[in-house]
């Protein structure tokens, strides 16, 4: 059991929906290594605020590592093998990233997951992510693995229809959400990040989203 910010005991493993599992504190043992790797990735491919096809600048700063990186601009959403800012390849995926993603997927019931893309999101207070589906991947049989680091956030998780009710799920440093199978195309998002200070990240939240893009 773990405790939330109000001191309430929460289960270490919680099913959010069929095929969707929350693993509380699963990444805590490797969190320092993950954050060190984020720093190295961002040194090679700096965080940037991408533009949506509709011309809106996203409030979340992003970068990528792995064989492919998720990008958005006025041409649309897609995966790209090169960083559009540098023209070179994205940084390789750190071994610590790959290990935590495959281990969490296996713990959630998806053994053999081997991500080839990791989207790294940096949230500052006020930043949010509107409800959306992850559907740009070539094979939707693979799950999504999402690792939370730093400031707590409120994750929204719904169903395959935009009109489905969005459940609010508190996420803390080290929590991992895995979803696939019947929940693979569930709408999900993050409510605006509240002000705060975390000993590992300061006033930031870092989110690692692992996918099999190809």
C-alpha cells in the first residue's frame, strides 16, 4: 500500500479499466537514474513546445529518444526518425528507460514489450494535456507505458469514445500507468499542473511515455 497527499492508503496495483493498470511507486527504485537520463537526453535534443496542426503552441515542453520520436506541427501528428530541430537522429533510448518500461509492462500483464520510442514531457505549473488517443503507432497491439516523476498530477482516463466519462487518477513520483488491449485507444489527459516543489525535480513534473511506434 502507498499513501496519497491526503494520507489515504492506496493499493500498489490498481486496475483502472480492462487492460489498464496503475502501478504505484513502481519506478521509485530507479527514479534517480531515470532523471539523470532525462538530463542527458535533453542535452542532446532540447525540450521544445511543439505546435499542433491547428496552430496552437502546446503548454507541455517535449523531447524524444529512441529510434523514432513523436512530433507535431502544422502538417500533422506523426513519428519521425530524426529531430526536426537538428536534422540528426534522436538520442538513443537509455537502458534504464527500456528496462523500466518492459518491466512495468510485464507487471501489468504485457510481457515482451520492447519500446522503440519514448516521448519525454516536461510540465511546469499550469501546463496540461488535453484528452486524446495514442493512435499514431503502426501496431496498436502494443501497450502504452507512462512513468510519472516529480510533482504530482491528476491523470484523466476514459474510454474509446471522447464522450466517455473521464476518471480522475492522482499520480505521484514513481507511479506508472500501463494500458493496452481493450483500453489501448482510451482517451486520456492531464489536468493543469498545480504549483509545488519536489525534491527531485523542483517545480516540474517529468513524464516518460513509452510506445512501440513501428
